C-alpha cells in the first residue's frame, strides 16, 4: 500500500478545509481519461480535428472524490494504480485537486486503464477496457478499518470487488454510512448491497431478472435506493417496518453543454450531504443541483473554477467570501432538527454557540439540550460553557485585570482548548468540565460530567471563533458553529439586570454593561463571519 500526499493547487477561492471538515473515503476505479472535444463525431474512415483535449484522472470513485474535495470535504481514494508513469500522472492530478490517494497495488507495473472519451456537444462516448474486475487484495489498513478511522461516509463503485467488500464490511463495523455508485450491475453487488445504506443507480442499472430497480435494490438488502434518469427526475425510496417513503426530485432546467462525469459529480456531492447528516430527500436535492450546474460548463474540471461554484449547495466557505448573511429567524424546533443532523453522522460531535455577552447563549444551549433529550432520551446531548475557564479573581487581581473580567485574556484559553480536544477525542469514560458560578463570581472545577457515550456536546461561549493568541487553537474543533445575534439595546438591558441580580447597584451594573461588557461584545462581533449560521432566536 502506498499513499500519495495531497498537493492542492493554490487556486484563489479554494474552500477552507480543516481537520473537522467531513472525511469521505472512496473505494473504486481510477483511470486516465483522454478527452477529445469535437463539433461532429467522425463517420467511418473519417478524421476530424478536435476543438480541444484534456488528460485527466477518471473513474467513478475518483471523480466523486474530486467533487467531494472541491466542495470542501477531505477525500481519501483507495484504488489500484501501480508504478507505471501513467499511474503517477493519475495520482498527481488527483492530488492536485485535494484527493489523498491510497494505492492498493503499488507493485503493479502495467499501465492503468486509459479511457478514450469523445465529447460532441452535450453527448459523449467512451472507449475503455474493463479494469475494475481486476483482483486487487484489500490492504490490511482497509480491511481492519484504519483507513476509515474518523470517516463520515464511504463511497464504493463496485469496481475492484475485494476492495469494495472489505471497505463496506469495515464501515459497517464502525458505523460509517455506505453509499453505492451503481453504474451497472456487477456480480459483487449480490454480496455488497446488504452492506449499503444508500444505493444510487443509473438508468443503465438493472438487477438480473428484476423489474423496478428501486424495489429490486431494496429487496437485495440496501437501506435506501435512488435512480437517476439523465435529464429526468431522480426517484428514491426507503422501506422500514410499517413505513414506506418515496418521492422524486426534478432536475433543474439548465442548458447542458457537457454531461461528462455528471453522475460521478452527483455521487460525490451526495456523499458530502450524507456526511453532513442530511435526510435522503434533502441530500439528493442538493446533489442534483450540483450535478446540474456541472453540466453547464464544458471540460472535465473547468466547472470547479466557475464563478458560481462557491454558491452551490454544500460548498464550504471560501477565503474572501462575505460574512454569512442573516440573521435568520429560527425556532427551537428548527434548531433541534439542525443539531439532530449532526448526531446522525455518528460518533462524537461538537456544536459551538457563540455570541456577545447577554446574547442568550446559555439559555439557548440549555433549552436546546433539554429539547434534544426530550426527543432522543437522557444522554443525547450535554452543555459545556466556556465560562468555567474564567481565571479566579485572585489571579485577575494579581494580573491587574479584575476590572475587565470577561476579556479574552482573563480566561484560561489554553486550558479550555485542551478540554475541547478531550471532548472531541471522546476516548475517556468521563470528562469533567468546570462551570462558572455567578453567585460567587468564581469558576468551580470538575462540576460537569461528560460521559463518553454522549453523541453531542453543545459548547457555548464568547470566544469560540476568536483566532488570536491561544484561542487560535480552537480552529477546526467544532463540527458547526452558530452565532446568536440579538438587538444591542435588549442585550445591554439583560446584562445590566443580570449584574443587579448578582449584587451590583443599578448604576454600577449599567456602567459595567456599557463598559467592559461592551468592549468584549465588539471583539465577539468581529468573529461573526466565521460562523456557519447566524441566527435570531425568539427564546
């Protein structure tokens, strides 16, 4: 097994990829595609001059991985390449587009499959050898699950059957959802489909001796099925005991000028939507949008540089983009559904709630956790406040900072970052977090237990998005961050009232709210553009 490092090209406007961007593992075929674009296909014994040519990596899993990475995910492709110079070209082109390549056949000396692709307008034809049926033993790191550690989704295309089965079995063991790119029926699918959570089948896919493809795929053991039909609607269906859900998703009416790889793009986008925890209908809708816009630009990779790419569904924020628009008015039910999508990915998830002093972070976090536990049961979520890392008053007095308690440098930011790392790792039976007691204006250590089994930790505080000094260590720590916006006049009234409740005279309470608290609020407001969601909450 050999790994090729990522060599993402420094393209302006590339997505921000962090350690907590979703990780997708893609197992299947990688080829070298020679693409010629012609005005009219040649007839028998006729030679035509191509309008252009491209030499790019191809294959269902490879193209899906490129899409996943371009939208801002972390993509790992497990495939069979070898030592031939053409294999190196495939690996380097994928690495240039942010895909980590794991070669399961590093000793192979034969060239990789080379596909001849002819594109005439929106139509294409492909000539290739069947490289996907080659027996490629699964590396121990795949069969044992090491290559799936931390993964949010696995895509298999059915090529390289031993790799596909080993990956799907390992994913089932660790709870990673499995997506099948069903381009055509392959014998391995009889064993593979019972391990698949979502199977997306092309118009050419048919189960031998079957009828309706959705019913056949579900009967074969898949958890959910969808079928594409070119420009026609995408049908989908799920079946659970006593419940059948089905529907169709229309394809946007856009001018298609190049459909090469559109299905692979749909699968890569769908993989990211599944990693994000979206429901099937919502995930397919977003993926169909991405694939449809891909068809409006000629060229295998040119669509990744289109000016509208950053505005596609699922695309992660990019440097230089405007701060999130908003705020969006959301109810507690809306927020419960959004938080619930995080937990459907499996494993430990961290949600950060940010806002200025007096915005209502603690109230929102507490009500959100309570609502999640009402629907999911005790232990569904737990709240951890940043305020537990206030420096003790005796320390602030020694530092001369007592009169501006609440500023970034009056917290143990390094200790807080270390706690967040422990919460993220979830490898201890219980993590004990501190909390802040306003009645004594002091933090209390080891007051909040966070058991390892809790799937969602809601962390709330002022400075989760601050990127200065020790606070910078928090970057990439949260699966999602919400910025709670509130009217300044209301916020100041809340703060003054709170200070009065805990012993300050009215004049001093208002002065503190307009002085130290306001200075801190301005620091927090400057981080608003880093949030995934800016919201107002009528709580």
